[in-house]
């Protein structure tokens, strides 16, 4: 191999030979030739750029960075070396250093295309999305007929969770470069995320007509067909509890089916719950049929409602409504449910819950407030909970330490209940998560470290293992007052495409 490499070298200039090997993606031979030129002192600027490119292509980023740094030291205004250095720094995760180098290029050439795109991309990777969008807009002003510019501008809008704003940018990229399947795939994915599966399916079909083996379009078409089809849920769980000398056993089975309605924004689902609660010598079987509708409100919100009844106890029924709203890094949810006994329309139980989840810099903040009443006995229950968790990513798993604070207040208006209770709870916990292909496992453990005087401390843990649409979990809960419960859950989702 070296003989033929040297023969090519004698027929052309060394740098031309090296770049020929690079264009042929013969990176090992290019590196061998480039290193020989460097050791002999015959490497000119073009040969150094070619050698650095070959290092980049083989993921030898430190060697590429060293060459670019040497070239920039020799000529601080070498734009090609500066652009290569900025790109390598960004791939190495040195985003601030890469941004500084791109700015140096713009000082030399204010309208440099690669510098503008590099700034937009790198600011986006650094999660400084407003600045990234500003540079993408500047690039569109400078290069209004460049499809790659519109593609990157659409990517940044997606990173910022502005899905509707990304649509016209991807459409413009497709109009400028209709034979590039990447533009159609990205636009189809946006429609898929928005729940507009019919448009997503049409775009995936368009891409596959152009490129039948496109893996992203093939996978996207499968997802869309599954989303437009029927979703069958099968679940079962069993809880064994021991409260002092009293044993309890709670079993439940759930069967559900749902799918997309003829209207893209509306989905439906019907679930049937069968339960049997045994505590001591008492057994209480129960059946509940619960249809549900959910309407998508734009790309960020949804409104859902359900009503349920018991075919064997027609005087008992339940209903509820829920509203969800999602912002970048923040999700909000409110729900209200009521259990009613007819014919006297007596409200057995009603509950209102508000939840918020904020995620930033791998730290997740969860807050919830809940208010429930049993009007017939004038009982009230108020719950507040606040939890902070952080993802710590290790080479082979993710660790999730957590801190939780809770306040619970119970006002019992009936003499058959205890006196009013006020409980404060502080807890520490730790979770671990690991995914492998379509499988995953998750385990956690938490223990209350301080509670109000006279109230029990708690400890709980769980382990869940899943693969694809199947999961099984085991959880444990216990207090310091001789109560403990084990729960086993099994679930599977069947998707019938359409």
C-alpha cells in the first residue's frame, strides 16, 4: 500500500495526493502520507489541512486540534485553520472556546458562512437558544437561497421547542433542495411530534418514494402507522399489606383500547378496571368502565375528560377533567375528579390536584398541591409536596439523588375518624437508571429523615425492568408503626397499526 501511495505522490504534488486520498475516504493512507510529509518537513498549508481533516474523520480530535493550533500560531488570520479549530473544539465539548474562535473568523470575514452557521449551531448546543436563533436569522439574511441555512434554523427552533416556527423553515429548505430527503424527514418528524400524523405519513411516503431504503423514513412511517392505529393496554398489579395483625390483599386488572379519531387533535380511550380488595375477613369486588377523550390544544396543551360507571352497581359513577400545558423545560397539570352515588347524587369523594415540573441543567423540580374532601363526613385532606432531583450521568448509568419535603393536613369532621393531624416530612432518596437498546431498568430508595412528633417515619423502594412496551416492577413501602406493603405490577402495550 505504501508503494502505491508513494507512486501517486511522485505524479502529483504532495498536498494534491493527500487530498485525493481524503476525498476517496482513504483516511488511514492519508494520515500515513501526511505524517511522512510532516516528519520530512515537506508539509505545506494544504497538506496540514488535509491531515487535520483526516484526523477529524477518524475521531482523532486531539491530533487535529494540535495541527490547527500550530497553523493559527503561524498565521492568526488563517480562516480555514480557525474554522477547523472551532469545529474540533465544539466536538470536544469546549463550546465557549469554539464560540470565541468563530467570532475571530467573523472579525476577519464578517459574512463568512461557516462562521455564522457554526455560531448558530454551537450556541444551540450550549443551550443559549435565543442567541442561536439570532445568528440563524443573520445567516438567512446573508444566504437566503441556501437550504442548509434554513435546515439549521429549523433545528434550532426544534431545540427551543418552537415546533410551529420550525415548519416554514423546513418547507423552505425542501423548496430549495427538493431532492434531499433529510429536509422531508425533519419536517415529517415535526408533524409527528405535533400529532398531525396524516401530514407526517404523507411526507414519510414522499421521502421513501425518493429513497426507499432511508432508515429514518422507514422508522418514522412505522411510528406514524402505530400512532394512527389502535393502542391496547394490558396491566395487572397486586398489593400485599400487613397492618399490625391485619392482612390485606388488593388486586387490579386493567384492559384498555384507544386510538386516533377522524379529527387529528382528538384521541379516545376506553379502559375497564377490575379490582378486588380483601382486608381481614372483608372482600370487596369492583368493576369500572371509563371512556376518555383528549383534545390537543396546539403543540403545548391538552384537555381531557373521562366518565366511569360500574355495570354491577349502576348508582355509583365517577367523572374527571384534566388540563396539561407544556413550556420549554416546564410542564403543568391540573385535574379534578368526583365519585358520586345516585339516586341522591351524594358526592362520596372529590379531589383537586395541581402539579408542576421544571427541568433545567439536569436538575428537576417537582411541586404538587392536592385538596380532597368527603362532603358527607366534612373531611378534608390537604397535601403539599416538593421534590428536587438531579441527573448525574456516569459512563454506564445515571444516578438520581433526591430531596423531598411534604406537608399533609387532615381535618376529620366525623367522630369515626381520628382527630386532626398535621404532618411534615423530609426525605432523602437515591435512584439509578440504565438503558440498553430497547430495554431499561430503574431502581430507587427513599427514607423519611424527620417527621412530626408522634407520626411514623417511612421507607420505600422500587425496581422496574422493561423492554420495549413491556414492563414489570416491584415496590415496597413500610412505616415505623408495623405497616408494610409489597406491590407487583406487570404491563404491556400492543400497537395495531393502521
